[in-house]
C-alpha cells in the first residue's frame, strides 16, 4: 500500500442495506461521482481504497455494514482542479469574456482528479478562480476545446457561461479556424486534404485509427474528420506544413498525416517507424493560430503564437526559414 505519511488522511463510508451487493468500483463511483470510473479503478488498484481495513479487488462485492475507507492524500478526492501557483503559461489575449493562452508542450489541458496538479486547468484555478464554474465540467473550467499533451499552442478559454455556450456553438458549426504547423516525414504534395473517418483502436484505447475502408468498420462508432494541409517548405526528406482542422476529433492531425505516409516528427504513438526525433522530446505540432467571432461583440478575432524555441531550433538546423 502507498506510504501513509502525515499528509495522508482516512475517510470512511459505511455500506447501507441498499448498497449491499455492489462491486467496490461501482460503490466508489457512487459515493464520489465526480471521479471518472477510470480514476476510481486506479485508486483501488493502488490499494488506496480498503474494505474493512484490507485491500481488495475492484470487483469485490460489498456486504451491508461493511466499511470502505480511503487512505491517501485528501486532495486526491477533490471535485475539481486544485490551484497550482507554480505553473507558468503565457497569456496572449484577455478581455472580460475570454482568455487565450499559449500552452507549453508536456502539459495536459485538464486532469481527471485532484491528483492531477500540473495541467492547464490547475493554472486556470490558480490565476482565474472566477472561471472554475464555467463550462460543461468542473475538470475543464472554461475550456472551449483541447489540444494534446505534447502539442504546444493556443487554447481558448471562456470566462463566462454565456461566452462558453456561444463559442462552443461556433466550434460545432465549424466557424472557428484552427491552424497548426507540423514537421512531417517525407515530401508532401504542395497541398492536399484527408477525410478518413476516425475511430478508437480496439487493440489500444490510447490510439485512434483511420478507417481506410468503410467495409471494415463493422458497426464501430466513428467520427467524420477533415484535415487540409499546405506545404510551406521541405528539406532533407522532411516537410513543414500548415494544417487546418475543419473538425476536432482526438489525435486527428496525427492520425491523418500518418495515414497518408507523412507521420509527424517525434510522434511516438503514430510514427513509430521513424525513430529519429531530431533531438525533440515531443512531437513537432504547434497550434499556431485561432480565428473566431468574439462572443459578445461579433468582431473577428485572430490570434497567432510563434513556434516555441525547441521547434524553431530544429528548423534552423534544417536550414528552413520561416
């Protein structure tokens, strides 16, 4: 079991007659509904939830009057992101309705429990506490959209619920223009588009896959996706491309570019055959610009974010001017 130091607390729940017969993981999700099922199972596997003082499996059935205990850091049971004043995220635009930040690579947009404390949501909780009640989920305060952990660049945050709803409507209607810069393997055409539907990979839930042949889909849920790209430069068997996402499916750019034989440099998940990372500890994908209508005034807002230093340094070594 985890080290029960001075920061650890014990919290107990007694199983009622109505709850008798429930599996432990179902019971935990019932008493702490703000935790995802995945996070509840993770805590059980780490032996932080005990039954009558003893660790048991998530499938253990509970008897009435049994005592379920959590023994661990109390903040891990928080119902929303905790503030982290140490985090530094550049703010590139702000007004009374919205906030736009330049998220660094290596930072998740949000977490799933109080144990996640280095996400963009934790930065928002520390710097803009008034945003905590904005959005569709406490774990995603004001977040109108997301970008991957290793992707750097612009993220749009609503500061009021009315602004959140209006901006989300623009995303649903594909009225928001999102442009990315990516360095990919191979020499791409001058421009092109990819429209393969995307689905979860049944062999690995962390991955998405492009459905190249609809006949092989076999009823699996999929999402329509459209990615357009334009080559900016090429050098030494690599292409720097500007990419526009017309839809917003998980890992869309990474999957689509890999599907056409041009995986993103440094992408360990979808570009495993290309092991040379060019010295990067991340993939070369940057959310470079956002264009949308202001939720209150209706005027067009376009914000751009330059490449982070580590990406610019790679282009310099390739002698690619940008």
